[in-house]
């Protein structure tokens, strides 16, 4: 009975993975290696190999959110409605689970892109506006894809003001450097004003 596994793990004060003989460090190393290989394959244009790899790894570790996000990323390269629906479903299942920060934001990006492809651009804009920090560059790069230009520009300018205020109040030198790079990328992404 599967319910007994949780009780046994609690009794012995170990994880269910350890109870079943899964080495968590080895698993995390394998997941990291798979996500890096997926990125390499996608950058090389080998979507079929990236999809095969991520389907294999999500089959082996079905509840690992990072693998779900990377499978969803690979699916989006297919640019079909069916792939967008599957990618959205995967990211909704992964959303809110513990994962690296880059994967958390990648999850939001995939969800927004999938929503847009499914004709739900307003939901995509709300997702980006509501769930991605104002100082996160990917938010600024995503907005023009989904929002009307005047709305995206208004949001960008508001975010730059917010970031400038934040910089003067709270950041240390390293954070200021990173934020300055983010501001430059945001400015570079702005369309020229007439």
C-alpha cells in the first residue's frame, strides 16, 4: 500500500526517496545534467532529441518540476496548439513547487507563451505582470510579445521607476551592478520614441 510508504518514512525519519533506494544527490545531479543537455539540444535545433530526453527523464522522475518545465520548453518549439496545451499543463503542475529560481521564472515564461499561442494573450499579460518581479528582465522582454505596445511601454516605464527607487533604498553594490545590467537590457529592448 502506497500510504504505508509515507508512514514508514516518517517512522524511520527518512524521505520516501531514501526508503525506496533513490539517492537524492545522484537524482539532482542527473536532473541538472538533463536540463543542461536539453538546453544544448534546443540551442542546436535538435527538438526531437530534446523532447526524447525530457520525456525519458520525466518518465523516470515524474514529479520533478524542473524536468516538467524543460519538457514544456521543448514542446513550445513545436509551435502547435496541442504542444502549447501540453506545455501549459506541465507548467501548471510544476508551478509553486520548489525549484531553482531560473526554472521558476522559466515556468512563468512558458505558461505566458503557451497562453498567448492559445489565443489567451490577456491572461498571458496578467501572468507576466502579476507573477514576475518588476526588476526581472524576462518580464520586460515578454510584455511586448503579448501586450499592446502602449500598455507594454507604460508598464516598462513604471517598472524602471520602481527599480530606480528600489536601487536607492535597499541594494548592496553587487545587486546594484546586476540591476544596472537589467536596466540596460530593458532600455535596449524599448522601441525608439518618435
